[in-house]
């Protein structure tokens, strides 16, 4: 039975889950001075399709002997064809999105791939425990812009704790920047406007902490500050009627959004429209994109037809709702002010394996962008006849863009200098917002955001 008061259990408020126990001194942050953040977006929604969409069938379509006969391909522009079968609403969003088709991955397995999706860098065991999720970095950078009326954290995530890696946490950053993760499979039952709000459980735990603190001559140690921040944040959220109203959604709207991914998209829109302090939302799509077998078999409960249909339905409604909602600035819509990014961990092989599926592929994959200053209809990068190889990177560098560069692009759109470093880390190794020479890596990365999306 779910108790609506169990915010700490069911919303996954992870402020106390900082990976490193520390008494954090002020971060020593410095910038290299060679970045030029664009600041075209006030908000950002980042949608991670865990398991990987097939680029050669979907956003970088290539007609090959493996292409199903029922795709009903539509030519939108000379560079863009989309399957009406996979994406029934293609005509609405297809000409308006921009795509980067020259993405390259550092990983071929889900755990490290999803770590990279969440941190913007490859996993390295030497410093892994101190690395924050990049949502934490965004929260830290935008903290100074908060208003007195802001009670929601800058960074929130949806269903992130349910993926293979879980929520990375704040690393060596202050725990208050960890953010709130919401499990949409239960949250509409736990926090409904009809149920009202109750803070009695929080009050009991907070009082218990004060008693323990007073009883101990040395206090509760370094964790006391984080504990207080944890419960203070919970109080602020639960005492704000805007929180409870997030989940007041009619059944028709829920049906229109569709799947669990759709509920995540619906809640992301509600959070941003509430304008209560949240500026960055990470949506973790944990459904079955990982089709190593029978990827286009209609008889299977999970296949690329169902997954693409669910995504198309949710994404289309999200874009429509953002576009029809007033933004923060006069004359702007929420879509104007919100960069929406959709990406996978990596790609899928251009051929079918012996069980009619596609395995993991690191050489090429596609990421999608809309809103927040991105110019519509841009196709950046080009692949060969079966999408197995990148033949044009599409920007001012010979190197492929990686997820690292995609994160730098979000930083840039939000007005954050991605060339910054933090020197006073627990390990003594500088933390770079964007790595160009990953520890233990075999190649250098470009130190740029993907600026061609905006010009």
C-alpha cells in the first residue's frame, strides 16, 4: 500500500544519497575563457532512450535488404525520410527537429552507456565515486538565479532511479544539488491533489534528528548538514500547493500521452509550466528499446514498432503542449524557452543478426533536438549507405561529437560555460565540465558544444 506521505521513499529525494561523505568547502571553479555560451534556453528536457534506437531504421533511414516492407516511408526533405508506420505523427515534428547523425559512443554495454548518459563522460574507476551527474552541475550553476518563491529543486528527474545505473548523485558537489527523482509508475497515486498534503511523517523524523543532535556532545557529524537540507527541502516541496497540483491530471490527458514515457513527458511539461524553480529535467525511458532479437516482429510484446509508436505519441504531445503554453518571457512559448534533447546510449548495428535483431553499435548514432534556440530542420553529419560509418561530421571538427559534446551543448543553451573546471576535488584531479582528454581514454575529444544546431 502506498502512503502519500512517503515522499522520501516514492519520490526518491536523493539529497542524502551523496556518494562521498564530506564537509564540503566552497568549490574552486574557474573557466578557461574559450567558450561562448549561447544562453538561448531557460529550461532543458533531456530524454534518454535506454537501450538504443535503431538509427538506420528510424532517424537516419537507409533502405537495405533488412528494411521491413510495411514501413511506408515518407520523404520530408532531401535529407530526411521517416516511416509513417513507426512514427504516425511524423508530419508534425519531423520538419521541425534538428538531428545530429554523426554521434559516436565510447561504450557498447548498458551500464557504462547509461553512466555516460547521466554524467556526460566515460566511466573511470579511478575517480568514479566523486563524479556528479551533469544535472547536479546545472543545478549548481543556476542556483544563483532562483527566486524566493522557488521551492522545487533546479534539477528533477523522472524514473531515473529505475535504470541500470540508478541515480548517480551529486558526487563531490554539495548534496543539495542532487535533485529529486520521481517514479511516475506510483507517484500519481501517492501525490494527488485530491489527497491534499501531510507533513506529519517528516515532522516526526525531523524532531528525532534534533533530539539526537542535542543528546550528542559532538552533534551528528558531517551528515547533519545534509540531513537538515534533506528534510528542509522536503518540507518546502510538500508545503507548496503547486507540488500537489502537478499530479492533478484528467484521464483523457493521461490517455493522450500514452505509455509510461508519456506520463514522464506529461509530468515534465507540468513541472516547467508551474515555474516553481525547476529548470532541468532528465527523463529516463527504461522501456524495452534493446531489441537484440525480433526487432520487427509484430507478434512480440516488445518490438521497434511499439516502442517507436509510444515515443512518437509522447514526444508529439509534449512538443504540442510546450508550444501552447506561455513561457517565462512575454511573447515566448515554453517550447521557445526549452531545449528538448532525445538521445540513446549508442546505436544499433546496420545488419540483422541470426535472431532477427540488431546488436549494439558504437560507430554512429543519432540525437534529436528541438526548441530552446535550435534552428529547425538541420541535419548535421552524414553516414554512408547503410549508416555503418560517418562520412561527414557536420561541424568544425574532424572528431565525432560524443555525448560529452551533447552535454556541453545543453550547458551552452542554458548559458553555462562548459570550459569550467573545479580544482578542489577529493582526489585532487581537476573536474572538467567537458573533458577533452578522458582519463584512460584512447582518443581526444573536441572541446566544443555543437554550435551548428543554432546557426
